[in-house]
């Protein structure tokens, strides 16, 4: 024989209404935000493992916009980088630039292609001291003129390439090409993989957020 007490039914009805209004929206919001921050961790780890980083600047650029306590149907969180070049890494791009840096500008070997490191600070445009000189003078004359002025870089138009070269004693290394106006960046996805990395965690994250809200609101008896 089943015995139902009217006061228990009323209490469960009251708890359900309270749950829908004060617990469920916050449980979903918290689980969405927890998943977003987990995704941020995975994205930062992907950047660390897939790219050559001189520092953690690129990793720290990954931010989370948290979900708000709005109606559940409008709750969402976003994960992404605030740096434009991280989108180029994710999707690939064709970069147009009158001066394309070479691997030497990044401190890598002359034959390293494609360049996988950022341009070293002394070789960045606006910081490096370009050798002016007369562009119509012979190459050797321009190099000697650059050395006489105690400058490190010279613009040379050679038979096959044109660009900015670094002069070091008798050594000449090209750091920027000016005869190639575009360079292709191959996709190196660091963000999209987090969808699969986070997906299997969501049920556990939601369960944890839900139990926390039920305990906080003291609903449905002792949990």
C-alpha cells in the first residue's frame, strides 16, 4: 500500500519551482563557464605544444568571456585569443607585406622554411638600423659604405633577390625579402580541437554545478 502525504507533495512542488527559478539557471551558467575555462587550459597547452614560443605572450592572450545569469536559452561563453595573428595560425592566411621576414630574422638557420619563430627584437622593422646609401651603387660599395657608417643593415638589389641584408664582417645574411609581397601561413589549429577535448567533461561539470546549487538552496531534502 502506498501512502502519500499532501504536505510532502506540496513541498516537492515548491522545491521544483524554486529549482527552476533559483538553481537551474545558475547550475547551467556555472557548468558552461567551467567548461570554457577548461577549454582555455587546453588551448594554452595546444599553443605551448604546437608552436615555438619565446615567452607566454601568445598563451596569455587566450581569454574567456563568461556566461551571464540570463535565461538558459541565451547563456553562452566564448574562448579565443585577443591577438589577430592567432586567427592566422588557426585558419591559415595569405599575408601581404612589402617586407617579408626570413628565418634568419627569427634567429633560425638560413635554410629553415617556413619560419616558425617570431622576428627577433633587433631585427624588427622600426628597431633595426637600415643602411641608406645609394641604391644604384655597386653592391660591394654599398656594403663598405654601410660598414663605414657603423650600421648593421643594408638594402641590396641582387640578381635573384631584393631585400634587406644584415652585414657582419664579411658575412651577408638576408633578413627581409622585398621582391615577394605575399606569404602563405598554413593552418595550425590550436582552438578548434578544444571542442572534443572539453565535450566529455561537460556531464561531470554540470553534475558538480547542479549538486552545489541544490545544496546551497537546500532543495529536495538532504543530498
